[in-house]
C-alpha cells in the first residue's frame, strides 16, 4: 500500500520553495522534485500551486528567474532566491517554528 502525500498548509509552499532555492537555483519541476524527495514523498507541491507561488515570489522580488537549460537539455525557467528572499526565508522559518511549537504544546500537553 502506497502512502498518499500530505496536504500542504496555506503559507508553507512559499517557505518550502525559498528553502529549496537557498540550496541552488533550479527550474520549477526541480523544485517540486526536491521537496518531494527531501520529505520522503510526504510532501508534494502540485504544478498549479508551485507556479502560482513562483510567480508570486518573483513579483515580490523574493526570487528571480532567467531562461536556461534543464538537466534534460530542454529550455526551462531557472529560479534563484534573492537577498530579499533569504531575509524573508529567515523570518518565515522563525515564525513557522514558533507556530509548530505552539501546535505541539496543544497536541501533547504536559
């Protein structure tokens, strides 16, 4: 029996994309595959949500893109995180950890 991917909470797609791009620039499919692989298949970003988020992050100047070539030698949009994106990532990680700590305090009270 295969395990189904978990649904992503609203607001987590952006931070997952920013974190992924903090490792290296990559195209959209690469971002989705990296997240899937790193989570052991538990997290999957659907194409529509991924590209909406990438475009939103680009409008906010948190990522930038340029045309390049994929690993399969195809023309692809390559995304990279900006300095502003790195700053936003640090801030969002702090908030997400705070949220998760509060959540577990409720789920596992002493």
